[in-house]
């Protein structure tokens, strides 16, 4: 009986570790390449995973916030995708570099010209944006993901404070405080938006940290399996010895 309990406990432990190390439910997200500082320009990546086993993503649409419009939005060319930038008139013109801006980008749409995002893969869609607003801590976007089987997933639900993450959360870009160095909100030029040389080390460090965390999770998963298997084997052997005795 004692051996059976040990074996059962080992199996439960293995299952628990596997559950913890399993990847979280993926969704469309946005992250800066480096830092997205208030009043500055930044390169941001919209990460779009394919969550279907029998369909490919062939269209991605990102709608920009109207309460904090961005005057400059430039997409990076991507093989296998065409891109369209849509601008709309502003209710209240912006002043950028001493010049009044009467329209801003309201939507960017990528359409696959090839296979799109196939099952088991994800795609990053980079944009150079600016100048980022100085009167908010985050920008909330609304993304629409379309599959080649006509299914449409709307990532538009805002995160409510104190509540669990919604089923289809909207991508949120967190803005950092403006720094004295590299602040281009009032005096920078358009080429500042595409200059990512200073952002590269931070992006590399972030990627290394993510790889380290993923490796740790995998190791824990393997350890859990081994522990569970050992517990089951011990229970079986102990049971046989008891029977033979």
C-alpha cells in the first residue's frame, strides 16, 4: 500500500510540473525593440501567433488609438506580405516639430501574398512609430486576425484593473519615462524613428533572458517526468516483491 501511494504521488508530481511548464495561451501582443520612451520614437513589433491547427493567418489589421494619435508610422517591408497604411483626419490637429498635423495613421493592414502564418508558427510585424505621447503610460491597440478559412479573431478587449485577463486581450504598449538623452519628441527628425542601433543591446538582453526562462521551464518539465516515472517504477517493483514474498 505504501509503495502504491509513493507511485501515485510521483505521477501527480510529474503531471503538476508539466502543467506549470506548458506554454501559456498565446495572443497578439506588442513589444518595443529596446525602449519606448514618452515623447520619443521607437520600433515596435506586433507578434502574431497562429492558434489554429488547420488554417493559416493571411491577414492582420492593427487599429491605432484615437485618443493618442501618432503622426509618424512606417512599416518595415516583409517577404510574403503586402502592407497598407491608412490615415484619417484628426478632430484636433497635432503640433510636431513646430508643424501642425491634421491627419494621423488610424490603421495598418498586412495581407499575405504567400502562405501567411502557418500552423505552429508566429510572425512579427515591425513598425517605426512616433512621436510617442507624453501624457499616458500606455497605448492600447486593437488587432484583428483573419485566417484563410474565413475565421476572424478580434483582439480588442481591454484589461480591467483587478480582473483576470480577457479571452481576447488588446495589445498594450507600455511607455517608459522620457530621458534627457535621446529625446526626439520636440526636436528630432524622421530618421530618428528608424534608428534602432542603441536599442539593439537591450533587445538582445531581453531575448537572452527569455531564452533562459524557457530553458529553465523545459528542464523542470523533464525533471518532473523523470520523478513521476521513477515513482511509478518503484511502485510496480515493490508490488511485485510483495507478491513474490
